[in-house]
C-alpha cells in the first residue's frame, strides 16, 4: 500500500504549478484502486440522498489516499502564499455526490465555489447505451478574477447565475474557453474554485448506473454568513 500511494503522488509539485498557471490540472487515474467496492459502500451510506458530507467510507478512502499528507498541506501553502488565506489547514469540506439517471435537478447548475481549491474524484461513472450525456462536468477556468472581498464575490456569482441553464451554458461556450470532462479515465481534477465556473450535463435516463463523485473543497476565506456557508448549512440540516 505505502509504495502504491507514494507512487500515486509522484510529481504532485509539478502538477500544482500547472494548477496555478492554468487554473486546473488532472491527477493520475484512480482506476488502480478498488472503486467498485468503494462506490457500493458510499452509495449504501448515501441511500436516497444526492449529497452526504464526510461519510465513513468516504473518509476512509481519503485517509487511504493520504490526502492530508501529500496534498492538503501543499494546497494550504499555496493558499497562504498566492491567495492571502489566513485560516486553518482544517478548513475543508468533503462531500459525496450521487446522481441517479434521470435526475433533472442536478443539471446545468452553473456556479463558483466558495473555497479556493476544488477537487473532483470520480468513483463511479456510468455509460449510456444511446450515447447520451452521463453527467459530464463543464468548466470554464479563470473566467473571472479571484474576488478580493465578499461583495465582489457575490456580484460575480449573481452575474454568472444567468448562465445556469442549458441555453445559458450554450451561449457561454460560444464566447469563452470551455472544457468538458467525462471522467471516463477516472483521473481526478483540481481547479480554482472561486474563479472556475462549473456545472454538469444531465445523467440521462438510460445510463447504466448512478454517477458518484467525491468533492473535496479546500479553504473558504469568506465570512461565516457568506452565501456558500449558508447554503452548506441548509444542505446539511
């Protein structure tokens, strides 16, 4: 186990340089791990829920990957050096997201994150027999500057909210650089959460299974009563 984990994180410093330069970077594939068992365990813990924060199997997998050893401290240093973060290393938010085929609520919800860094770990990615959408991630790296206060952050979120629809995303794709990631190769993605507008295509009704991703958010420097914090409170009630 130790050798495989050490090998997985080889080159992470170079990856993080790309993250700062381009706003997003992909990590090596998670397919070397037993994702089938993991997805079953996390799905069972989620039950009918779409989101669940810090479930047992989720936490065990993050511990297994040694995120707190190989990734979190490095992101913490970048957050302090480049983005003026003054909070604690423990300022993190880890949540599992399971979208069932045909769930129309989890599509085109374009938004920015409140955290400086966001990591998407693909755990179970379905296929579509008819070639329809399987919930691909759509993201626009560095579509706005890093907000320097909560007011500019809020105004930016409000402005881009008009693109939170199928037509809105289509309009934005015509004018902005966009990347669509299906995660079929199971490579995690890290991006700058506050400057990257992102959304998901729908998980089509004929998909082979649910779609399961783990979302790791690092370092929210907004106030206790910011939009992001309020929404997370409401979600976890």
